[in-house]
């Protein structure tokens, strides 16, 4: 049964202008410059550089408003072409789509890919057509770390179904040994053990490398878990001999594919959005000048609008042209205002962050970083948390201690022995320092680390120490052990 009823509901909606402004605030310096270039190309009423006139508002505002409220002596009303929020329709078209619909295509640098680099090396081997196809298929199965993480029987099946090549495991294994001869050494391995052994086979023989190969091939599990006592007993060797063999293994590359991939990566240049300097013991904040471009409304367009108002005979083509001009002027004027608002928001936010973390910026000591969450800064400057997040996530600041990502200054708080709030980053820094200074022959367990932090006034549980240690990328005590 169908029913009709009225429902009243209050909801908050962002205007198109607010959405555009949020997007501008989120852009870092380089992307912001690209946005300005794009806007100038799309809108002929917007120009860069200093304006010859003192102020657009003073010289042409009356003419602009008069033309805007005038109803042309036809059925066309100029006001209908301007939205209520003074935003032209052509600027609103993209706002009907979610951020998921944005084009996130990333161009790739020209050059030889890792797999192509390996395939090119196969040309140095004398292979039959089928052998070459199998070898190329194996190369195509190598991941970016340099490993083949598939069973040989699965590759045999794939060759039959996808490439119409009927073979067996023995022939695939034979071609795998060919792949193992490619550079970088260790590529095409099916496990870490095999990868390290392939690299050792490429090196000239000596006593330490021979022992290293025996350890990897017959006691790999003991080696990985650092059960050094078991290795000493198993092979009846001295600590010095074991140490030399382990040093040989440590020189090997566990991810041979990574060496090629890293050399072909594009080095991204970071342009700091802010700069903080210490002048006579005080902090001075500046915004990168590239974030404050000189833009103005085109005088030529203003004059065209003024000429239309003064002309007595207004043709249909003139009326059509004036609608286009007004749209462009609206967009140009709004974009200039949005840039000014962006500058104010960036400076206001970074200034609040700088003063909150004043001790750190004056000393450079990460232990001086105070607990700080997005809401702390949002409350200080009466802005929304989402605005602070947009500024923090994508912006960098140049400090006397290097260029830092702003979001790295944010951290949660914990209580110390005196009941004071301390930053979790401060605790992590102290934890890292304690681990660096420990004896590697007898590394500290998480329980002992927790006790040492308590002695320093930080009441941290063992499981919390384990969590922070993992976040720092530090292994457990047993894996930090050295001979």
C-alpha cells in the first residue's frame, strides 16, 4: 500500500565554492601552480602579473553590478545565467562526482622495465624456440622483488593453457637454471634460501663462503632464527668462524629485483610550502611565495562590459557576448578571492602548529615534540578538523633541521610518572635510543625495555613497547642478537 507523508530534515551541504576551496587548500605548492596555469588557460578573464588599474572593485564594480541586474529587452535575463552563489555553471560540472571518479592515472617514466631487462639478457643464450618461450614465461612470472613465487607444476599447466606449450617440470627446471644466470644475481629464486645460495655460487670460493653455503643449505632455519649455539654445535666451529660466515651472508641481497627497480625510480622533488627560521631566538614563519601569485581580472573584459552598458543599440550578438563575459568575470573574481582565503588558511594553521611545537622548532630535539592532534589546532584557530587535515597531510615545512612533512608533528599523548602528557613520538625516540645502545650480544626483551622506560618515568606496558617497536621496524630481541 502506497502512502504519502511530509518529512522535515535539517542537513548541512557544502556549497560548490566551499568544495572548490577545500580542493585548493589540499593542493601542495607544485600542484597549486599547475591549477593556476590551468585556470588562466581556461578563463581569458583571468590574468597573471600586476594589474595596471589600482583596483577592479573601484574602477568597474558599479558597471559590473548594473549590467548584472539589467534585464535585456528580450526573454533572456542575465541573472538566470549566474547562480545564486555567484558561481558559473561551467565551474560546477565536476562537483557532481565523487573523489573516486577523479582521474588518478600516473604517467610512467620511459625506459626498460625490470622484466624486459631480464628478457633482453636471454638473447645471449642459444635456445630453441620452445626453450626461449618457457624462459620468457618464467621471466614474466618474476615479481618486483626478483622472486618466482609459484610451483613449477602450476607453471607447466599455465604454459599449456595460455601459451599452447606442452612441456614437463624437468624442462621448466632446466630453463629456470638459465634464468638463475641472469643479472642481478639471485633473480628467479623461489625462496630466500635459494636466492642467497645462487648469489654465493657466483662468488669465488673461500673458507668462509663455503661454510656460509653449508649453513644456508643444511641449517637455514637455525640461521634465520639466530640459534647460534645450535650452529656452533652442529658444525663444530668457533664463534669467529661462524661470525665470518654470517658476515658473508649479510653482504648478499635478499631482494635482487629491488636493486634494479630503485635505480629506475623517478626522484620526486619536494617543494616546501612553508619555511621556519630562528631569528634572534624567535621563530619566523613564511609561506612559499609560489603560493601567493599575482592575479587580476582582465581590464579588457571590464572595458567590454562597460562599453556594453554605454551603447544605445544593443544587438543580439552583443547580449550573448555579455553573458559569456559575466560568467568569466564571476569565475575570475571568485578564484582570486579563493587564493587569498587559501593563503590565510595555510598561514593560520601552520602558525598554530609552530607555536604549539615551539620547543621542538627552537631545539630540533624530537623528544621536545608535544602531544598534538588535529582537534587541538582546529580548536585554537576555530576551524574544522577536516581543514587542518588537508593542510597537514600534503604540505611540507623547511626547518633548520631539514624539510619535514607537517603531519609528522601530530601524535597522541600518554601520561608519564608525574602525570604530565607526553607525546608518543617522544617515547618512540627514547625507545629507539635505548635499543641502539643495548648490547647486541644480549639484546633487551620487551619486558626489560618496558622496565627501562619505567625507570625513565614512562609507564609503558610490555605490549605497548612491542607495538611501538614494530611501528619503528625493529625486530624482536632474538633477531637483534649478534655474535
